C-alpha cells in the first residue's frame, strides 16, 4: 500500500500541490522505502500476529471461554524522523 501512496504523491506533485504542505498522505504496511522518500512517508505498521491473537480471543469469547484479553494493539502509526527529511 505504501507504493500506492508514493505513486499518489507523484500525482499530487504533478498537479502543482506540495506534500505535506498542501496534501497529507499516509501509507500502510510500513515498508522500508517509506522512510527514504522525500518527504518521508507517515505509515501505519500492522502487527499481524497481534491481529491474529485478537481474532482468536474474539472467537474464544464468542464460545464463552474465559481467555485473558490480548495486551497489545495490532497497529501503530510510524511517523518519519524529522532529522531525515530532505535527505
């Protein structure tokens, strides 16, 4: 999904707009290249294991289990390091 965000950023620039001054773009999946774009891309990192754990917990609750709830969030927003902008 971050590759689509990168492509969208190019289209926005071709339209004469500035990223992020005029348009904010957020990617998904936190791929490595996101931090190397100019400007770096804010992205969402999804913890697939946490999602699976949460889904299992929901299913066990549905079955009237007494399983303890998971303790971590399945996603996290990853913001670019401001020291890397423009590099």
